């Protein structure tokens, strides 16, 4: 009898450990739904005063490999227009032939490098099967070679429409020590890719610190040595 009790306890303990670990893996935080649930004031538009359907009032240079622009029908830069909703508040719906091998991507380029601390990605208004299921956030300093900062490969992380989900460094992706001037969102797959209208994203917000870049001790030594040398 005692042995059975001990065994039962052991099984319960293991079950508890497995479930708490899987909870930690899915640590992303749901902030709510709709425009009011966005954090606001992200790096692309600290004043939240960018034009909803024109590239005016933003602090980043945007580019994309599908429908670049704020105007036009549901173009890609609508992920930075500070709005959640239908029509031109979202990026939709994917190009003919399905998602290319390089993915569908939209990039924000900044004047200085930022160490990414957290970001939000929001679902759009339409059918859930268009939400990204395989996607990444990447960083770069030349706009050509990108490093993966966050990656997801599995079910859609959104369970409601226009839902704002927060991802934090040290929790949902590695604590960052490198600053990047370019941040790129890349979608590699959705549940309905490649049929019909198969893709959509509502909004993306990036937050970072320009002073967190780890100082290379060697660089510091060189600087000190240089100033000592010059002083002679
Ligand atoms: Ca602005
Ligand atoms: Ca914004
Ligand atoms: Ca818009
Ligand atoms: Ca938007």
C-alpha cells in the first residue's frame, strides 16, 4: 500500500513538472484585443502620430517583399499604422502561388541600433487560418544578413481576432546582447497557405534600448590604449 502511495505521488510530481515546463515554453502574454490593447509608442512611431494610410510621421524606413506601402489595398506597412481592424488596418492576404521560400517579410530600418527587449504581434480581423503558423523575428545591421531572434513553428499563437500578444526577452526569446538597426518579420507558413486568401497580420510593435549593447572589453582596452598613446 505504502509503495502504491509513493508511486502515485511520484507520478503526480512528474506530471506537475511536465505541465509547468510546457507552461513556461508558452509564456507569451495576451494583452487583449483591439487597438486599445496595443502597447503604443513603439520604436517605429514613438509619438503614435503616423498617418494611417501614408508613410508620414514614422521613425523607420519600411520595406517588404509583398505589397510595400501604407496606401493600396491592405498593404504590408499597415502592420505599423497603430491600428487594429479590417481593410487598411491590416496586411492581407498573400500573393498568388503561395508563400515563397524566403517567406513574406516586412522590415523596419532605424537610424541607430536597438537591443530588442520586447515586441507585440497582433492577429488581424479575418479567418484564423490566415494567421502565421511558422514565422520569425530577425535582426540585421546591413539589411542583408539577418539573425533569427524569435521563431515559432506550430499552431497559431492567437485564439481571438485582433488579439495583441506580447513576447519578452529572457522569457519568450533569448535575452539580447546585440543591437540591430533592421528588424524583420518573416512568415513562412499559415494553415490555409497556399489556397485563396491565406495570410494576414494586424500589427507589429518593436521595443528596445539603444544603450544596452554589451561593451566588448577588448574594444574598451583598445580605446584606452589609443588615448594613452595619443597623450604621449
Ligand atoms: Ca511619429
Ligand atoms: Ca506603432
Ligand atoms: Ca492603414
Ligand atoms: Ca495595423
